[in-house]
């Protein structure tokens, strides 16, 4: 059995420029899909996969994230006085317990690779999960749990993959793969934001990773790559020289909530599936579209 994955890193220090002015004073990761912020979906997904230590790499204007995972005593007391039991349950549900969260700062948003490296002392010598909260997966079994199953079999590093239209490959990290006997994929190459004509496939790295701690020493010496940022994909490519990477095709609907279109689509999809709102929302949409 490979070393169990108990720690997860959530990089939340990006500027979120595609959502300005919404993200001027509020973190992008606090944008809500129906009634929950993006970061909460990611934390719940990690909890479902057995994560016990939640490490947030934050930046300026990100205090709301720290407060979100804290207990709100004043609010709780008011809700208790008013007998609002349901709301108390909602606030208590899926809250990491005392000592389960850590917050560290990326003083400058130098790229995803740099954000991950900022968590090196909290990770130590353990393999860890990495979840990008703006990539939201709507699925029966959470994306990270699906990957843990692949990790238990193959150990090493595991990357969640998703098919994208060929015209979109230049927006993401893209992998080259070979089929393995058990239906999973062996990753043989990866490239960050390739030109459409150079992309080795249309399988994108969809924001979920299980990584060995050696990635940290590679990130330490990693030069800037695509977009002038320190890219995680470049360091993973170096790790691929001496460790295996397995690709797990994630079952579920993927929404890139870092883009307006992806975020709006996520809201529609989650609202349609919502147990209380779904039916009425569907009718409203039909009326709007005159269907
Ligand atoms: P994005 O690539 O979406 O960048 O980051 P961004 O800065 O948040 O958004 P735009 O492009 O300006 O609109 C993907 C994830 O990595 C984190 C972000 O917070 C987001 O969760 N990130 C990115 C960092 O933590 N630090 C960085 O330097 C870059």
C-alpha cells in the first residue's frame, strides 16, 4: 500500500483578474455556485477522499477564506436564540476541526508552481493532494476520491484528466498518454498551454493532483515558463524523468469557474440539480428561453 494521502494543498493566492471587479476586494475562491463558495466545494471533495490536513496558500485580500473555515460564535448564538436549527447544521457541517487547517502566504502571485512550493514546510516528506478550487467537478464520487483509487493501485504521482475540444487545448496543461492494462493511463509527456497544432492530445490536466514531495525541490529551481509564471507542469515534467505519473480520467461534469462562462454554466448545472430549487429553476429557465 502506498503512503496514505492525508494532506491537501489549496492554492488561493491568484489575482482572479478575469472576474474583476468582483474580485477587487473578495477572493475568486469565495464566488458562490448556488449557495456555497468554490473553496468549500474543494474542501468537501478533499474530506470525502480522506484528507485530514487542509493547507491554504493565500495572498492579499484572502482573509475571507480563513474566516469562512472558522466558527462564527456571534452568528451561532443569534441563530440559537432564534431557534434556527437548520442553519446551525449548515454552518457546522463539513467544517474542518480545530488544528486541521493551515494558512501560508504567497506574497507575490508568481504562478501555480510557486504557490505549491510555498507549502513545502507544511508538506514535509509526505505525498499530498493538490486541488485548484476554481476547477469544479460535479460528480457522484468526488474527483479526488476517484484518483485515490488509482493511487492505491499505482502509487507515485496521479493526475486527474478531462477531455477538452481540440480548439481549447492552448488554455490548459495537456498530456501525452499510453494505455495501461487496467484501463488507466500512463503519462509520458506534458506541456503547459501548447499551440493547438503542437498539442500531444486533447486530455487536459483538470486541477487535481496527487504528488510526491520531491516536486518541491524541483519547484525550488524552476524557471519561469508559459505566461512568465513558475509553472507546476514544467516541474512535473522533470519529475517524470525519475517517477511515474498515472492519469485518471475523471468521471463527472467539469466547470472551469476561473472563466465567466464556466462559472455561469456551473451555477445553472448545480441549480438544475438542486433538491429544493431544481424544478422551479428549470421552469424559470424554460420561460426565459421561451421553450
Ligand atoms: P489561475 O490560473 O486561474 O489564475 O489560477 P488567477 O490569478 O487566479 O486568475 P486570473 O487568470 O487572473 O483570472 C488557478 C489557481 O491557482 C491559484 C489561484 O488562486 C487559483 O486557485 N494561484 C495562481 C495561486 O495561488 N498563485 C498564483 O501565483 C497563481
